[in-house]
C-alpha cells in the first residue's frame, strides 16, 4: 500500500537520522550496522539497501593532474556562486583568489588532497570525495504519483543530524548541547543558528560525513592539524610536512648519517611517544590509529608529531565494533590494517579486543626498519645500541592487551632511554 506524503517524509527522515548517521557517515564497507529493526516500512528498507550498496561500492581511480584539479576547484566555485554550497573560505577561494592551487598530492578512490597557497603560506585542501554528489544531501526528492515532492529538514531536525553525526563518530556522548555543537562544527561564525541557509547546512552536512573533519574540528588538539575553514565539502587544514628525517627512503646512506643525526631522530621518536600518550588521554576515549606509516605524520619545528591523516582513526567503541567480525580461522583474519585482532578458535569469530596498541604499531611501522628501509631509530649510538634494539624487539613481539600504550613498561623504558641518550656525546 502506498504511503501518504507525511508518512513518507517521516520514513525518509527516520532513516536519514538512523541510516545515514550510523552507516554512511561512519565506518564504510567493513562494518554493516544492523538497522532493519529501525527502518520498518518498505521505503526505509529500500533506502537502507541503497546505503549498504553504496558502502560496498568503490570509486574508480583517477589521475592526480593539475588540469583535473583546477577543473574540480572551478566546479566548487560554480556551486558557491549558484548558492549551493558555502563556507568561510569560499570568498577567498572563488572571489578574492587569495587561496591559489599549487599541486595535487593525492587522488585515489575519490579522496582528493591538494596543496594550496594562501597568502604565501602552504595549506592543505582536502575532501573524502572529490564530488559533492558523492555525499548524501539534506534536500530529499521523491515521487508521489505524478508529483515530485521535496523535503528539507527544519533547523531542529538539522541540529539533531549534527548532534547524531558527532555522537556516532565518537561512539559516545559529547559535552556540547545542540546549538553549541553546531556552532563549533561549522566554519563560519554564526550568532543565530536559525538563520543558516540551505547552502550552509548542505555544506556542513557533507563535512560531517568525513570523520577526519569531525575529529580535527571538534578536538582542536596540538597533535592534529588545525582546520582553517571550508568551502562546500572541502576543508582547509594546516600543512605539516613529513620531512626528510621521517622519510629515510629519499636519503642516501651518507645522508642518513649527516642529515638525520641521532639527537634529531631521538627527539622525533620522543614526539611520537608524546603523541601516543595524547591518543591515550586527551580525547573522550582512547583513539586507535590503524593506518600507521611515515607519510601520515607531520613533524613540527619543535620535533612534535602531528597525525595529518586520520581517515582510519577509531575511538574505542568503534574500534571494538570494527574488530568484531565473524568468520575467522586465524588471528590475521581479524587484523584491521595496523590494528591487530584476535580469533576465538572455538566460535571462529573475531573478538572485540585489539591485541596490540598504538605504541606497537609505531614500533613496527615507524621505529624499526621495514621493506629494506631503515626505521626512524636506525643506527643508534654504540652506547645505547643494545638497549634500543632490545626494547624495540620487546615492543613488537610481546603480547599486549593493554590498549593504554603509555602505561606499559616498554613505553616508559623507551621514553627514559631516548631522553637520556640526548645527553650522551655522539
């Protein structure tokens, strides 16, 4: 039996909140949330099937060219000039042209990362999907008979969307009320949220479908890049390069000794340990990094470390949900990239517990050598060579179910050893 207009709008709105906030905005194809009990009518079930199909689809690879990038920016500005998107940086990008394109850094599976010049300062402009149409829109159109019905959520419903998006990104409650949260997450200064335009709401909604933006904008932490603002679905953030010391593949053996002396590498390693402690304690729960590689971290001038790519960062509840997968025969079946899981050999299902921690992932992928390349803690001074080698071996081989990496004995010993090594003559 065909639903009436009000019933259909209600069904779509319910699935908007439940389906999109829980599924599309969240984990993607690895984790399918069981929402069938929340979407009881036929229209809701069809929308849910669409969401699942979307999550299991992949975007084809594209070339990272200057022409393509400039055309993408022109399309973004066309959307802004036609009042379809907004953001505090749209005028600077599209009218004043104080933000200029420099180069394309990454374009894969729809994700776009560009290096921009903003008044002679490098910034990063990025989005999870290059096209606005790859995100779900607030404005919903559907057919009822011969008529096209358009539904736009009112401001109270939109505030709930914002609240629920952040809630489900974290897997738990947060400290702000709905009005405060909306003002915190939007990049334009607004005194009255009731006055937000559809373009502003559509733009914020596309940003809230990107977990990395949510983490960076909400926490505003020293170990995450600062978000300067946005235009449409693209957001601009602080540019913090990896640097030569953290990327030994671009250095010759002689340069490894001369350009990356032990004191500098030890300070960067201490910066990683500070980052790990921050991941354990600075957020509303432990944050797990599951894509640990050199190029995902930046080094500031004071040797502090910034996680510049956290598309695969999980707060603890979502980490447990991601690891809790069925059908395994070995522990390796339960690993999610650099976050290792455990297979229950009796039930043949993955448990929810991570069997390693952030420190062990950093030891494996950053501190120690891999794929024939030397790690960050390569060539330690003779006076600490054996101790550094032994501690790194302990770090990667010892079983640790302690998700609080900064509380482990290996962490504390490594921190003291690296600190003490800075006072040893090389």
